[in-house]
């Protein structure tokens, strides 16, 4: 069971790091490329929405396991 918890924690840290790096990349491209600003603004918004959903699912899992565990 400890291995599963360790894998889950690693996965959530990878999601956090990936979202942060993607957001930083989109912000740099947004600054450097004026003609593609709308496209990168939308991509950055999608990264934020993905991150919020991923964290919400993670917290929901924690609540359910705490309640029934």
C-alpha cells in the first residue's frame, strides 16, 4: 500500500511541475509573440483550468479515503 501512495504522490508532483512549466512557457511565448498572443493566452487559461481540476480531484480522493478509510 505504501508503494501505491508513493506513486500517487509522485504523480501529483509531476502534474504540479508540468503545469507550472507549461504556464511559464506560455507566458514567455505570450510576451515574445504578439501575433500569437490570443492562442497562448487561451493555452495558459487551459493549463490553469487543468491544474484546478487535477487538484480538486486529488483533494476529493483524500476526503473520500479519510471518510471511508
